[in-house]
């Protein structure tokens, strides 16, 4: 049988997009200055993210319990909200449009492994969440997905394929059920 042999696994040298030192420094900053900051210090957290290369629009709200793996691979448009305990797993790029909401416990996952390769090869694919979307509580978004402008994804839904603009989508996998009025 062909299953992974983890002794063959190697992370590609350029995969993180920055040096190991920069990655570790960000993780220390995130665990201390970011996470321990009072809830109302949104400007402080925007400053920290921008200091590490994130492209953050004006008046973006990022809660202190949000977790961002590599901020230099993150773009968030003006007035968007990132809720409590959201994970932005930025092994690849994540682009979030203006006025979008990622509610608490959302997991936006750009990376995965090739389960068919013996070396369990890791790869990442960009996720795009267009403007004015709302991803409700505990939504999962898989690598390579685009969610069209104005779409609502219902609580606890899992998104494995692109979703069209202006829809309300629910389920596992998430599917459009009606237009967003």
C-alpha cells in the first residue's frame, strides 16, 4: 500500500516566505503583544500585523484571540472584522475583501498535504473571500476556494469549492440555498 512515509517529508525551503527567525519572532509577538492586548486595541493589532508585512485596510477589527500563521501572506480590506478564535492558516495567501466578516472560530485553511505522495508533500493554495461576505460561526474554508462578493456562509458550514456571489450557502459541503436579498 502507498501511504505517507514521514521520514521522507521535507518542508520546501521557500514555503514560509520569510526566514525561520522572522517566523519565530512573529509567533512570539503574536503570543504576547498581540494576544495579550486589550480587546479595544484594534489599531495596535493592525500595527503589529502591518509590521510583519500584512496588508491591512483602514478600521479593520481583528480580535486578540485570532491566530495568523504568516501575516506577510495576508490581505484584509477596509472595515472587515476577524472574530474571536478565528484561524487564518496562511501557508498560502488569504485575501479578504472590504466589509467582510469572519465570525468566531472560523478556520480559513490555505495549506494541506498530498496524501497520494509518499513524502506527504505540503502545498498551499490561495483563498479569496470577496467583499461584503459573512462567514458565520465555525465556518471552514478549504485551500483554493473563492467565495463571491456578498455571500453568506451559514454557521458550521464547510466550503470545499468556490461559491457564487450574492448567495446564502449552508451545509457540509456548503451549497447555495437562495439569493441574499
